């Protein structure tokens, strides 16, 4: 939840700065035509939804080919429970960064959503895990920030 709050505030601040820059750089003769409200709305949408859209597109394109390495990386990160889903956050030809999120029963009776970054590289035999880093886990006592913030 903390990741989402920080992410939302960052998107809001960036949209405000971009709107102010565009409004400040608009020539005086075009000030009547300038629409800072529309500029702010577009900038907020781009900075707020842009990373999510990019991640979803990359997952749709390369997600199936990376599903096995995502599951392998989830367990290599030392997280318990079962893998719920994975997202392809960054794909660069022979390298990929995945966000893997699992489900496991929590000590207090609820459900923990442990997550990890899985860094994968393409080998001659297929995709392999380069390394995996846990982000959030109640059992492992880890609390990090994910970008974009999935939970």
C-alpha cells in the first residue's frame, strides 16, 4: 500500500511540474488557447498509467515464454507459498526483469503477498534465472518498494 501512495504522489508531482513547464513556455500570444487543465489531465494519465500499460503490454507479448523462469526465480528468492502471477517489467532482447508475486498464509491468519524481482537472461538452451531478489515478505521480514506497485 505504501508503494501505491508513493507512486501516486510521484505521478501527481510530475504531472504538476510538466504542466507548469508547458504553461510557462507557452508564448503570450497563445495563452488564451492554452489549456493547462487538459495538459494536467493528460500528463497525470501518462505518468500514472503509463508504466502499468507498458508492463501489461510486455507481459502480454513475452509473459508466456518467461513463465517457467518466473516460477523458478520465485522459489530461488526464498519465498514460500505458491506463485500467483508474474509481470514482465523490463525486456531488452536477451535480458528481462520480472516481478513475481505469490500467495502464502500469514501468521496472523490472513494472506501474505510476497514478491521478488527476478532477473533473467537468455541462454542457448532458453531463459535462465540470473538472480532473484525478494522485495516484500512477512516471513522474511522484508519490506521494499515495487515500481510499478502491483500487489
